[in-house]
C-alpha cells in the first residue's frame, strides 16, 4: 500500500483534473452533457485510478490500475484535441494541457516499469 499524498504522479493528476474543470467551464453550455462531462470524467479518472491502485495489496494490482489511468489520459488527450479543433480552447491552453498529459503519461510508464523490478 502506498501513501497517495506522497505520490508525485497522483498530485500532478489532481492538478490536471482541476485545470480541466476550469478549462472546460469555458466550453459552450450546450456541451454540458457532451464534451464538458466527458473531459471531466476522464480527468478525474486519472488520479482516481492511481489512488485505487495505490490502495491495493500487490504491485501487480497497482500496475493494473495505473494502466487504466493511462488509458484515461489518452482519452483526455483526444478530447482536448477535439475541443481545440472545435474552437473551444485556444492553442496556448491546449498545448499546456497536452504537455501536462504527456508528462503524466511518462511518469505513469516509469512508475509501471519500476513496479516490475
């Protein structure tokens, strides 16, 4: 079992989820049940799965939940690109969010790799 408050990846994932809530608040209101909801669910899924895995009994279980979190990060990445193409977010914010997602994906990969050892 890991202390999630001390996991850098979990803290960065929390920060990303907060950022996504703020960014998606600027999307058109008719996207409330579409892209707003979907991006928020994907963003919240990342730290949620990291924390659920950290609370499991084995490294293998933790790794499985990190894989789910990674899948959610790719889902979020896709949704942010779609939001950009629809003109819901500008290039600077899009690039910043995509950089944050990329950093999380790299951290996730390295953490999974370390759990193999």
